């Protein structure tokens, strides 16, 4: 597995560092911090088919792509990608609209709101014919590494995970 280094970029993080993304072969097409947008592609393989009669992608593959693209867009909201381990999905909704076909699925994610602790992202998934297959909305908890409490900060008589700043 690739280590997180000072020169880490979003492409490396998405394609090489996150094992699940690497397993599925997700590729970054584009990413723009200024607009909060990320475009990813997922190559379709026989293992990702859900309907064998119609050769359509499995809904789980589509929802995984939505989560990956939304997470990548949420990571763009961080000042430093080395803080990306602090981006975690807390809620996700997927609306499936149409069956998809072709060699690749594409997800375009846009940050709708980026707060100090929560980022909300909207994702459109299309197939090679530009057919809109699914819409996704995801919320992410953002905890930068500088805000992660250490075990040393918790005294035995204090509840774990609560610090003086949050109480």
C-alpha cells in the first residue's frame, strides 16, 4: 500500500492509496478544487454485473462509485490531503433512474456545502451513452488529523472522545 506523503495528490490518493478504489480500478478524470468537482470512471467488468440477462451494472457498484466520487470531492475541501483520513461517509442516498450499459461508468461529484465538520456532495452517474443512471447525495464528517484527540488527552475519569473543547 502507498504511504501518505507530503506530495500526495488527489489522483494518487484515489487510485493508489485507497485499497477498495484500487481493487475496482477507479480512475480520476478530473478534479477542480475551485469548483469542488471531481469526475471518476469505473471500468465495468463481469464481476460488477448485477443483471446477467441484460448485462447491467450492479446497484452496489454504482453506489460504491457514488461514495468514491463524493469522498474525493469532500477531500478537496481539506486544506491538506494528508488530512483525508478524516473524511468519512455519515449518510448517503442513491436514486437509481435507469439501467446502464457500456465499458465505463462515470461519476461527476460536486460539493454543495463545505462546513468545518460536514461536507455535502451531489453525484450524477452516467454510462457511455450519457444516460443518467443514478443520483447520489452524501454527507461526510470531516475530522482533520489536527483535530483527532489522542488517547493521552483522555483522563481515566473522562468519557472517551470528549475533550474540553467539545464538552
